[in-house]
C-alpha cells in the first residue's frame, strides 16, 4: 500500500510542513534512514542537523520550516514513531486454530479466532478469550484463564489457577504461578509451606523472557494493569506491582512487598520482603531497598538512599584512601601542635 | 469431610483450649480469616489481639484461656499451620500414566504410578521411581535417574547422566546439567573444555523456577539433602551445596565453591569461585563473597564483611560528603593554628 | 581403543619424557586421578609434588625428568588436557533425523545429517545447516537460520527472523529474539514500541542456560564470533557483544551498549544503556558500569572505578566508623587547641 506523508499525519494526528504528497516507504533511526524513510528527532538540538539524515521526512515536536525536509509536527514524536512502526512492520494477527499436536482438555473453553501451537498443553476448565495466541510448548495449568487478545510466546509455563487479563504478552520462558519460597523450620529440616494462593495478571501487562512470578502463599500475587516487566525478573509470593510500573531486567522483589503505581525499578534492583514502595518512586540500577520508600522519592545505592546523597557520596568512595591519608596527616599535626602548645 | 478443632489437634499433636467440637473449614491469615477458619499467631504480642481476627480458632505457642476464641496450643504454630494447609488444600497425587504425546525411550524404566505429561521426553536408560510426576514438555536426558515421589514441573530440562533423589521438586524452566562455563585460551580464541562430569541432586531438594545447575567439568556438582533453592539461581560447575542450605532468588555461585550445611544465602548474593563457606553461615542480600567464610559467621556487603561492620559502616556512606567537609574544615583550622603558633 | 602416551603426544603436539608406551585409559584432576589416567599441572610449584598423584602420566609446561612419572611436555597443558577430554569422553555426533513428533514447516529447508527432536517446532522458511542438532521442545520462528554443526539444546526458544552462525551452542531455556523492553509514555500509559529488528549470533558463540537475547528495536542485536555467554545473562535490544568476549553468569547489559573484543564481564555485572566498553576491558564481579570505559582498563565497584582504586577504597569501607571516630576526636582536640591558643 502506498502511503504519503499526509496519510501519516492523519494517522498519528499531526500536521505536515512541506510536501504532504511525499511517499513514505518505511521508518528508520536518524542515522540509518534512507530516502523514502521517515525518522524522528526528540529535541531542539537535532533541528539544526536535519540535513544530516537521508530520511525524506522527519517527525519533530516543534514547528519548523527547515529547508529540504518535509516535516511532520506532533506533540510526542516518539509516540508517533512507535505508531508508524506498528503501521509499517507489525503483521496483523492471523488465527491458526488449534494445532493437531496440541493437548487441549475437553473441559477447556476456547474463544473465537484463537491459535494454539504444536505441543501446547491446555488443562482442565481453562478459559481462553478471543484472539488469544498460545504458541508452541506453552503449558497452561487447570482452572487458569487468559483474556482476549493476549499472546503467550513459546515455552511459557502457567501453573494451575492463574488469572491473566486482556492484551497481556508473556515472552518465552516466563513462569507464572510457581510455588513461593516458603518453609518453616522443624528442627534440622525445612518443611514446605503449601503455596495455596494464586497469581492475577491484569490487562495490558507485558512480561519479559524467563521472568518468574510466584503464586501467593494465600491470597494473590498481583501484577496490576499496564505494568511492564523486563527479562529475568523475580517476583516473589504475595507481591503486588502497581499500575503502569516499570520493572527492568534482573530485578528481584521479595515476598509480600508492594510496589506502587508508576514506580520504576531499574536493572538488577533488589527489594527486601514486606516493603512498601510508594507511587511514582524511581529506584536506580543495582540498588538494594530494605526500607519503605515514600511516594515520589528517587533513590539509589545498596542500601538505598536519596539519589542526591548517592551521587555525592559515591564519588567520594574512590577518594577514601586520600581522605584517610589527610586524616592521618591531620592527626600527626595536631599531636605536634598539642605537644608544642603544652610545652609552653 | 467434616473436621473439628479436636481432629486438628490430634493431627498436628497439639492441645485444645476451648471448644474442641468447633468445626474448622479452612485456613487463612490473621487478617483475612473468616468464621470457620483457623489461623495462627507467632508471638505473645498478638495474644492480646485475638479478638481482631474473625477466625473461629487460633493456633498459638502459648497456653491461654483467652475469651471467645478456641485455641490450639502447639510448640511451633507456623509448622502446625503449614501442616493444616497441606491437609486442607493439597490435592493428593493421582497418577495419570504416560500421555500418548510423550516420547519415552524403550530402554527407560518407569516405576509404579508414574505420570508423564504430553510432550515430555524421556531418554535412553533413564530410571524413574514410583509416583514420579513428570509434567508436560519436560526433557530428561539419557542415563538420568529420578527417585520416588519427585515432581518435575512443565518445561524443565535435565541433561544426560543427571542423578535426582526422592521427593525432589523442580519448578518450571529449571535446567540441570547444562555445560559448565569452562574454556581454555588458545591465542585469540576460547577452546571449550568438555564438561564430562554430572549433577547429583539429593533427596528433599526443591529448586525454583528458571534456576540453572551446571554439570561438573569432572566429578559432580552436588545439591545435598534438604537444600532449598529459589528462582533464577545460578549454580556453576563443581559447586557443592550443603544439607538444608537456603539459597534465595537470583543468587549466583561460581565454580567449585562449597556452601556448608544450613547456610543461608539471601537474594542476589554472588559468591566467587573456589570459595569455602562454612556451616551455618548467613550471607545478607546482594553481598559479594570473594573470601572463605568460617562457620557461623553473618556477613553482608560487597565485598562482604561481618554484618556488624556492614551495619555500622553503611550508615556512614551517605554521610561521606559531610565527613569530607569536616575534614576539610579541620585541615584549614590546623593550618591556621600552625601559622598562629609558628608566629609566636 | 588402546591409546599410549606416545599416541597422545602426537595428538596434542607434545613430547614424551619417560615411557611413551604407557597405556592411558582416561583423564582426571590431579587429586582424583587413578592409575592409567593422565592429569595435568599448570605451574612449577606442582612439579615437586608429582608423586602425590596416582596418575600414570602428567602433562606439564616444562621439561622435567622427574622420577617415576611419565611426562607429556606441551606449551599449554590445560589446552592439551581439554583436547584429551574431548578425545576420551565426547561422543561424536550421530544424526537421528527428524522425529515424528516434531512439527517442521513444509517450507523449511534442512541440511544434511540433521537431528530434530520430539516436539521441536521449525517455522516457515527456516534454513537449517548440515549436522545441526535441534533437541526436543525447541522453537525456531519463521525466517530464522542456523549454521552448520550448531547444537540447540532442549526447550530453547528462537523468535522469528533470527540469524545463527556455525558451531553455535545454545543451552536449554535460552531465549533469542524476544522483544526489547521499549515503551513510550502516553499520558498515564506505556505504549509498546514495536521491536522490528532482529538478532544475529555469529559463528562459535556459546550461550548458557536460560540467558535471554532481545531483538533490536530496529537493526540487529549482535553477538560476535567466538563470544561466550554464561547462564542467566540478559542482553538487551541493540547491544553488540564483541569477538571472543566472555560474559559470566547473571550479567545484565542494557540497550544499545557496545561491548568490545576480548572483554571480560565477571558475574552479576550490570552495564547501563548506550555505554561503550573498549576492547580487552575487564569488569570485576557485581560492578555497575554507567560510563564508557576505554580499552584495556580493569574496573570494579558500583559505580565502577579503576580496580586499583576499588581495592584500596573497599578495604576502608568497614573502617569508616573508626575513621569517623578519629575525625570526631580531632575536631574536639582542635577546638581545645583553638581555645587554648586564643586564650593566650
């Protein structure tokens, strides 16, 4: 299909400065773009460099009449670019039905236009919504449910009794509903505490490859609407992750911790158990959180501290030997002064 | 089945204070319990608050005649509660036999009452004990063995020649027996050192979702009896993990390290290679262990130090800028004093 | 087959001191070796202890005429030992053909002597080279390709459009080509940025169990020739890992970061996004890299610093309370001196 810059402006809700009839054949980053592509710039500083890209059109946040390039003005260029990437490159979902090599329980209920790949296993009384794409090797345990338009990538394991919302994406290797890590000591041995609760994943959640979400001991582990979780993240039993939270790769969240709305946990962060992280908190990479954090704080470090303190103190760590030398020198000089003064 | 408080007292070995004929229909946490439930309290401080739960009975460690509630007195209330959770909520194992979609070698030997799920693969000369539950998508390589009453959750991969004991639980995505990370440098390239050893997992071990246990270069990587390993843990080649050790999520243990009995490694701990961690050691979350640790130590920090030192020094990190300012101020004042004194 | 020490010397390119006709039946570590085995020592300090091993022959880097033992002299004993381990213990690849329980697209092209295990899924237009071993439960998405002599272990997931070279080894649970973690904020929600790029894995790469390699937003995530990646490693979108780099377990590398040739990232290292790590850099365990690192540097710590600084400063961390006490004492004494001097 042939698409002009004018078509794209209509699609993303923007305004063209220049030639609206320019044909756009693809999307590409600023440096890699070729003739026929559209690209985007985020800030004013790139506006002066528009002639450095070979793209035929540029999405910008600002009105400009810059020479040579056609411009597509929108409020949020990155958002418009994401929408165009979807338009150009994302193949629409085509249902393939249930593969003959899948094992689907007779008591499972499947919605309209579902796909179930080879070697997928769907347990008793499972409910699958419309247009759900269950890829090969996926396991869905008894009494689970998956909402409309969700995608479950190959080799995901979903234990029994898991509730998954609409438009959820689970990447390969994700495990949902495995037993929480709970034991009670009985003399020399650890007796397993049965993990009788479940996991609820709300609408619009995406979970990255090989992340693990444990079921609750009792009650539910909950990933709330719109939360995005990266790869290799550990979410322990009874954790609640708030709406639209961002959890970056290799984060670990221990049992019963509550993560607020819009929280950002950067890569490799660890959060202790029974912690309350307020809404809109940002936790810097590799931080270790062992205390509650009030809303809107930005923290970093292990143990975590306000980011301002972290930035100021962490530059002093490599200078500790020098500080130690200064202190030793001062001690020597004070001793000399004391002796000198005392001698008088 | 109808169960009275008296029945439960008999089951867990406790004593009823109050009405032993109270019917108990389920188990729940203190706050969430409803009429008919039994709950538990751990410490004395909760005894005064027994009227705050709607549970019909409470398990406590102490004798009490507290008003209104029936009491079940036991030495270890959490243990009794775990036993009751099992009694009420854990479905007894029901063997399903070998699914027609499984691929079982003709030379494999299966015990009595086993279950083998769809798309499970069992290699040559594998020996599977009685009542073993091999779920869908599991791979068990040639010459491996699995002891009685073990559960291998969906999509676990067990490489050839792995020995697994009785009552072992492997959660989804676990990989056992993958090659250790061993190369020898030959000019510009890394030549793979064949990993010719194996993995031995003893009785009563549980391993969490997506954890990885590498096979030994030569000899065995060993997880000893009763050790419990959480999700996303890395155990490298030739590691030995001691009896009843607790290894929390995202811990990484490098090659040939020995972890003693009853050791606790908290979340995200890293242990270097060829380290010896003594019995009963506790390593705090995110610690980095690069030296041997004698038995019974409690350490924290990266690099790790005695926990007492860690607690005292880590509070000073955010105060480093202030300490630096004090030192600078002292230096200035000493200079002034020296000049003043020198001038006399 | 009977092999003498002389045969082995010829095989690895070394020279025998002693009895070349000694029969060698196996390889073992220094302490565990038995009669008939060959073992190796790395340094001179072991030469004096050659009588402590029961091995019938020892590989050493130095010429020696040491009593009793036959010696195999080579430049790189560990390399020779790895070659002998391969000779003695590695079974040659035997193709098994395509299992009837595999699901192979009619449009896929398979090379000579391939193996495709039960429940493996091979998508449309996939190209598989000669002698490729695709184990059970593996998923290979449409339009991917795998070069000659590669081994894809059970339950690996390879998303569509992935390019994999020759002699590549992917261990169980590896995920290649999952979506990068990219969203653009639109008021309160996160809009997914389609990840339209791919992943290229060059020849001779090995990737450990449950590691994840995300596809590029646009362009390619690249693992270059000979790089070795351990278990549970996260490689984000658009990352490039250089030739022969070593990436140890649980490392996380954020988006668009470039890792140079021969770089070593030790266990649990985190690298921020858009970072450039120069060739031959070594990053110590648990380090956090948030700035570019020039070639040939050795860094450690979080935030990372030159290793020399790290070693000197990290020993002072546990001594901070003592330093603080000294500073407080100095402040008191200076105050006294000032009063004393001022009083005069």
